[in-house]
C-alpha cells in the first residue's frame, strides 16, 4: 500500500536520506494566495504499447481559464511534445525522472486553457521513438492563470526503500498538491489524498493543502522494485 502524506509547518519523518535516492526540485516565491479553492473538474487516462504517441480524450466540457495537468510515464526514448486540439501551451513542471532501467516520469501543465464542448478536446503525448506509454490528464479550475506553479519535487528509488517525493514547501495557503507515482510493482491505495486515476503501477492523486508549509508524498511500506514519486504544488487564483 502507498500513502501520500502531508504536514504543514513540519518536516520530520517526510523523507528518506538514503543516498540511492535522487532529487529534483523547482522552488517558488514565498507569499500568500487567498482566492477560491481549487476544484477538480475531470480526469482521463490512456496507454499504448510500442507506440510513438497516445491520445487522451477528455470526456467533459473543458472550462475556459482552467489548468490541465499531465502525468506521463514511458520506458524508452523521450517525450518530444505535449499538445491538445485547442492549441493550449504545455510546459514541464518536473522531469523527466529516470530509473536505472530507463523507466521515466514527467509532469506537464497548461494554464489558462481554452474552453471546449464535451468530448471535443484531446491531449496528445508524443515520444521521439517507440515506447510503452501511459498518461493521465486532469483538469482543475481556480488555479492561478499567470503563475500556477509554486514548487515541484521528486525522487527515484532503485530496487527497494520507501518511495518518497521528498519535501515540498508550499508557499501559499490552499495550494493543490498533485502526486504521481510509478513503480515496477503493483501499487495500493492513497490514504489522505483523493485518487484520480490508478492503473496497476501508475497512479495520480491530489490534496488541497490548507496552509503553507512542508508536505510530502510517502509510501507507507517499502518497495521491492524501482519507483518514481513526484509532488507538484499549484497556486490557487487570487
């Protein structure tokens, strides 16, 4: 079983200092954000084997000004682009993080997206070569349209240890914390976070952080295989 755990204004017990883990981080500024709560709108998933691209169809209407978050995992080559039918602009939040055997995870986002009718937007994730790929696309409303990304952290584990994202410092009250986990072994549930998608060894979940402070995504038991955990903090709109 895997748990994503958070704690505001504390850091104890939230990371494993074992040198086998590799860190990646993006830091933000330190102010407050007092807008309406970030809301989950919809999620969609797609995968493919020995392919250069996958298509994720969003089933519901897309809200103007919303944010799309894309978690993509693959096992060879590299991501050559993320796009959608509306022409929204995607950029990387963190990654790619790569295990010793080439398994990869990267998080992308597009802010202030255009509106679309139900079933009319498709997100395309393209690789530079053939790969086994999977991706989750999640839409959120009330995310800051100008500077949505506050911070992002991630860790890689090689054949064991306790999967952990490392500490993410949320600079703003009410941030949305987006956690993604991929592993070579089956994953369990995510107590404390809202599970948005799970497919065997790949899952996506989120948590509304009530206050600024330190948070982390941590498994509640060791893993016997390679794994990657990322955690991304998104600012709510003012």
